[in-house]
C-alpha cells in the first residue's frame, strides 16, 4: 500500500528527530508496481512488488553523507541517519553545498489515478489476451510489456520544508512481427490513468505496421526529407525540456553556448512556430509539485516562437552568477503556435521523402551540437508524389537535434500527443507532435528489422 501523507510525514519527522548534523534532507518513497510480459503470442511473466525506501542526506561542517534503507522500523531509521552522519564526517567538503530550503508552498497537481496504482490483474490479462487474439487473427507474432505503477512519497528538510506527492503511470509497448521475422511493427503509449490508455489502438497500430512493412527495398543512405511520427520524435527529443541547463551552456558544453562564456538566450534557435515548455498542471501530462532543488513547480517556457527564452539555474550556479535560481521543468511539451497538420496531410503534400515511426539505440555523440546517432526500426516507408510507395530497409542515422529543429528545416508540425521514448519502455512521458522536416541525415544502411 502507498503511504498516506500522515504516514509519510511521521516517518520524515522521526528521521529528522534522529539527525544531529548541521543540515539534512530526508526522503521516503512508497511504490506499487506490476507488470505483464508476453511473447510469441502467449503470456510469459506477471509480477508485482510493493516497496518503501528511505533516503537521508546530511551535512556536517559542509561535508556531505548519504545513506538509504528499505526498512522503516525505528531502529533501521536511526541507524540509517547514523550511517549518513558517519559518512559525512569522513567525506571531503561539498563545495556546492547550499543550505536546505525552508518552508515552501506547493500547488496541487492531479497526476494520480487509484485504478492505475491498484490495477485489476484480471482486466489487464483480458486486455493483453485481446491483443494476442488480434495478432493471431492477423497471422503475426506479438510480444510486449505492460506495466503500471503508483508512487507516493515525501521529502523534508531540517530547515522546515515538507512536501508530499503522489503519481501513477501505465504503459503498453508492443511489437508485431511476421512469422518469417522479416517485417516488424511497434507502438507504445502511456498515461497516468489506466482508463485512458487505448490498448486496442496500440495493438492495432503495431500489427498494421508489421503487415505494411513486408518486403522492404534497399534505399541508399543520404540526406532525405522526412516525416517523424510522434514516437520517433519522442525517441529523439522526448526529454528536450530537461537539457536547458545554464551551467553547461555558460561553461561551453551545450548547444545553447555562445563564445566567451555567453549563452544564446534571446536568439532564435528553433523554427519560429516551435514552443518548448513545462506545465505541471497540463491535464494530459501532469507534472510534480516540486521542481529541481525542491522549489515549487511553475509553468516555464524554455523556447517561445523559436527563441531561447530561459535556461535553468540551480541554486548553486545562480549564486555563482549572482542570479535568481530557476524552478526547472517537471515535464516536456513541444507544440506549434500554428495550426497542426496531420501525418496523413504531411504525406499527401510530400513530393519525396521517408516516413519514420521509431528510433532505437540512440546515443549522444557531441553535446555541443546535440548530435545523436541511432537506428531506425520496425518499419519505415518511402513516399513519392504524396503517397507511400513501399517500405525500405533500416538505416543508421547521425542527426543534430538543433539542426533538426532549426529555422528553415521544419515544414510542418502536428498536434502534440502523449508519448514516451521506446528505450524507456514507456516509463516517461512527454507531449510531442509529428514533424515534417526538409533534411534528415541517414549515414548508412542497417540490417535491423
């Protein structure tokens, strides 16, 4: 069972009562988690866990020590605090220490659904059985991972701050393959409310993509116009809002750096229709009450109409630069200030290009240009004269995110949709649109399916 606010506060108060250090922050988190995995059109594993974890960080003479446990009896709490204090005494001075926050006021968010946290195992099994039945009817082989979790936790400081928050998340990612293993389709979505997760759509899209990706042709690598479906956008730039760090920009380690220790704040860095922001109270993508450093969350624009508007200053870095610290993002939203265009209309108006559904095994190459490399997977298609002509074999790509979103490269922008990157198995979420771009860099062919 998840901890109530009363229970979480009582544990935090106990922990702080044991602290003898100069300063401290304590955390308690509880979790309900369950999953169901299937492969080869059959259930494979189903599991659940309940857990409570404790974290204690203290400072003694500016020295920092941390310890954790998943036992909540009095003796375990007392020994965890003692261990953190012991480690602090033998540690070097924490040069970036800032006193913990005093009391803050947090505005409630609504990102928790009881039905998700305590998901019906019978209903979930039926849902996945329906997906398997759809695969069998289409004569494809289905595999996937369904997970649901609820979390409730609190944080408290020796200087008098306390916050309690709850959240939930459910996701289903599914792959469908033809029996010969030469064609594959994939689809993933998530939500905080299990009642709003359209599992029939997820299964249907994965199956459709697998069937329509049969008999792919070889296309030479190069620079092509491309349409990125929301999943592909999520895989490549899903957590973009969390990359606007002031320190890395001012130290020359960021695509938002400018010569001489300056930044690109105030410059048009993206297409003029693009807005990148965080909104804790967005009804489709509720965030957390608290942002980085424990500050109360705020709606914050990072990019507005293509112009870099804000960078995020931690308390330490703000002090170094004589600035005010910034409550950072708690979710990632990208949207257009112009009317949205559907993927279907993007295809109809494209003379020549490639339709991309998903990326995989993405790794950073150069943080200063936000250059990424990775693979396409699970079906891509060649478009000519407004129609999908045929599927093509996969590519490796090398693509700078800032070049992808730069002025002059984006043709059309879709309606934002809630989606998470596929390497995270739906364990994160963002609101992201489909994009049609003039140039996408495919560096070589890949034998991935």
